[in-house]
C-alpha cells in the first residue's frame, strides 16, 4: 500500500487526500535518478550508484554476509537525517535487498524515498502522538506549526487514531522481519544521548517465537560526516559538475540474535528490551 494513502484504521482515521507528501517540483534531481535506477537494479543498489556518481564513496565497516537469509532489525540514531538512504547502501554492499524503514512519511528522508513507487513501498509510516490533534503547539514552535499546516490530514489526527496507526506499523514490521526481511528503525532523535523510544522493543515483542533465533539485531551508525557537503556534492553532480572525492564509513554491526540478546531476561517488556538493545548498541561506539 502506498504511503501516499494514509491508512484507514477503524472509523476514526480518514484516508488522506491523493496529494503527495512532496511536490514533484521540489524533488531534487538526484532523488529522481535513484528512482529511475531503482526499477532496474533495486533501490539499495540505486542509492549506491547515484552516490558514487557524485564522487561519494560509501564504505561499510562491518559484515552482514552471514545474515542474507535472516531477518534484521536495524537500529541507530538519526542525527544526519539521510540515514534512511545510507542504510540502503549498507544493504547493497552486504548483498541484501533494500531495508524497509519505519519513518514519518513527511520527514526529509521520507520525502526523498517517496519519489518512486518502489521507495514509497519501503516506508512503514508512523506518526508520533506528539502530532495528535489534541496537542496544541505554541507560537514559539513555528516549524512544527508549519509542518502541521502543510499536512493537516496527516499531522492533525486524534491521538487514538495515531496510536492505532503506530501499532499497525509495529505489526507490519515484525511480520516482515519474521519473513527474513530487514527493517530499520531510528528509536532516538538527533543525539545518541537521548533515550530510545520503545518501538524496537515492541517489534521484538511482536515476533513469533519461532522467528526469534533467526532474527538478528544490527547497530547502524555512520562515522561523522558533513551532510551539507554530501547534499552539495549530489546537487553539483546534478548540474554536471564532478565534486571532490569524499567517503562515508557506514558502521553496521550484528549485535546478536534476539534470543541471544535476551537470554538472561525473563519475559522482558518493550522498555526493558529497548534498553538492553540500546546498551549493546552503545557498546559498539
């Protein structure tokens, strides 16, 4: 189902209008190139090729070669905003298909991924309940008020409807992982110091018992880089200019299977599971 169509949940959440989350007029050419290549070589490979064409090398620090037939739950922080694209390159270089991404479809990276039908299908949409209609933003929050004004049918739903939408996203993600697919979630915001939200623990908790031994939890964190320089290189290449060489190192490390990570915890809830995975994640930094 396309995320251009907001999901019908019960009777409280109306379908969104047919209008897209991003106007074709403002789609950067490099995103269109990813889209045009994706139908031929797959979304993950298309991201890698377009970045390489802009003289941006993407090197993977880590090995996922042993996980080709296993489900992956990939977790990391979202400090540079383009991580949903970068994780695709890590998948490509590891011999895996593109990862699905749990994301707000109105986010920057969410919009970039939605330039093609294939990219749209990779997104599992969630809307945090802080965007619920019951929450009134003050005048000192102009960015949030603007985003709500731009997407009123998406970011102005009742809290109960958003909770149901997000629960459906967790179910969809866990089912996809149980089938051997990869799902990426960013349970923290712009800083690794922030606490994690419980989505990753909820996905683990929703896995069928028989899938837990074969589901690997993976830490994803690129080494520090300048997102402004990356975007400048992509846009310069779109103008026919070959930028200077740069390299982004993509740290991606298997933390262990769900069963291995939870061996010493009896019936953990989502918060305990999330905190345990976060501790393993931090150990890789």
